[in-house]
């Protein structure tokens, strides 16, 4: 659907302008870091419980991270 919309010159111009506005306002690195930190604070207390619940049954496929690995990943952003 987006590919078809982007064939329209007016839509493409409006899309590009809106995206640029968001990049310069709502999606700044500072704002994204703030949002990540806020969400991580809400999730932090559940990481250990999630790890304990699912690691025994993940069977070698994707297993949830332990608290240290999770915090390291959050800090990399």
C-alpha cells in the first residue's frame, strides 16, 4: 500500500516533510533515550521473573536474557 501511495507526488512530498518534522522533533536521539530509559524502568522488575519462567522451557531456541544481559542491551542504546 505504501509503495502505491508513494507514486503520488503530493503524498510523497507530504510524507517526506512529515517524516523530517518528526526526525527533528519527536524522534531526536535525546527523546528516544528518554523513552527507552522510562520503558526500561517499567520493565526492569519483570526481567528476572521472565527469565526464571521461560529459560527452563525455551529448549535452545530464543531464551529471554538474564538481568545483566538485558541491562547491558538497554545501556547500548
